[in-house]
C-alpha cells in the first residue's frame, strides 16, 4: 500500500521495494548488485507512477469480434538526470518500452550545492504526453527543481518525478517551486548532513552505480 499526502508526495510502502532498498543502502553492496537492484526497484515503481496516466479508447479486432480497448494517450517521455538517473531507465523501459528518453546532464557543485547543466537533449514536443523526471536522489532539491523548470520551458505540461530516496529539504523545495508535480519516492529520509548528503541515504548514487567511488 502507498501513502499519499495531500501535497503531491507518494511514499511507497511495499515489501519488495523495502527489501531491495535495504540492499541498495548497504555499504557492502558493490556496483554490479547496486545497479541490478536499482533497475528492479525502478520497474516496480513505474507501475504505480503511471497509474494516473490518461488512456484513450480504440476499437480492436480480435480473432472473434471487434471490441473496445484502452491505450495510453499521447507519447510518454522519460527524462533521467545524468548520471544517476540513468540507473533507473532500463527498469522503466522494460515495463514501458514505447517511451521516449530525453537526457539532462546536471552536476551538483560540491561547494555551492547548486546544479550545473552540461547536457540538454530533449524531444522538441514535450507537450505530446506525460513526462517523468527520473533521479534516484532528491537532496537539496536544487537539481530536480532546475530540471523541472527546463522541462516546463520545453513545453512539458503533464509532469511527475520518480526518485528513490528523498530528503525533507528536497521535498519542501519541490513543493514550493513545482507544486503541480507529483513526487514518487521509495523512502523519505531524515535530513541532509552539512555537505548536502542524505542521512541515512545511500552515499553518492552515481558513484555507487558506476563504481567510481
Ligand atoms: C546527485 C543526484 C542528483 C543530485 C541531488 O547527482 O543524482 O542529481 O545529486 O542533489 P540535490 O537535490 O542537492 O541537487 P550529482 O550531482 O552527484 O551527479 P552524478 O549523478 O553525476 O554523480
Ligand atoms: N546526491 C547523492 O548521490 N547522494 C546524496 O546523498 C545527495 C546527493
């Protein structure tokens, strides 16, 4: 069962997700297992994240007769924030292979904690359907807020964000900057430390996915 609060935050409470999150948080989990587990969690989460997608009726000819079916309305776009967001993409595409993928490269300046953009490669018609921003970590919320602003500037209207671990500070930032965007997370953690890392968190997600720590 999921908990929904009235301000557009959905925190997952599911035994499988909880089990896999324990693996991900464990400092002894090496990058190969970390990556595989993150992919699995992303696939489980996207089923719920897409629950509010609109559908449109179509007629389908079965071998027996014609019947009315429902298909997704519009073109779905998934946008990972590099690097760490890439770790969730394959799990999402396994479930929704028809989705398009746009890319945003943002790196947090370690001194100021402000995001620096180094790549923006998005489809031009983001208004063509739902857009899901993907980044496992929501810390100060600076990267996610900047990414959502970039997506809106490119025409995105129907936006959701999926992350793995969120800090209260990041949730508050998103609720202030983008109250129209529902945020889905597997865990709402306690706080940030003085370097902007999430506690208890899982460390640096990009480094743990790619073994660069
Ligand atoms: C991490 C993470 C988010 C950001 C979160 O990326 O994947 O994008 O930090 O922090 P914020 O909420 O305070 O902005 P990072 O900048 O470390 O880049 P990486 O994925 O390339 O490691
Ligand atoms: N980015 C990460 O990868 N981890 C954190 O805890 C905070 C920001």
